[in-house]
């Protein structure tokens, strides 16, 4: 014999609302995680340099500090949205530009 303890079964309408709210919350979280990062450091004007030698970057064209990342370098633990991180390959060609 099962004790009920005063619980009422969930009605289909309540179940549908609970499901809809859960689904909406998951969609909202998924949308925010897929949003691209803002161009806070001005790197969008430099993306044409990807594949070019690092010497092609004019330091005066960059809004803030620049950090060069060579193969094997650890990503910086401090975050600076105004800093441009320039990743280069073993031949000092630019492979990636990101803000941080």
C-alpha cells in the first residue's frame, strides 16, 4: 500500500508549462554561449593580416597593448579586453588574432 501524504498528481497543463519553462531557459543559455566575443581591442581591422608575417602589424594601428603568443606559450591568465593577442606559428606568421 502506497502512502499519498496529500500530494496531488501533476495536471497535464502544469506539466506542459514546466516543460516549456525548462526548455526556454535552456535555449536562453545556449544562445548566450554561442554569441561571438565583442571586438573590444580593435582586432577586426587586423584580421586581413592572418597568414602574413608578424612584422606586418603596425603597432600604431592597434588600440591597446599587443601580446605575441608563440607555439607552446601558455595563454595568459589575466584578462584584458583591450589587449590584442597575436598567435604566430613557428615561422612568425600570424595564425590568429583575439581580444584578451
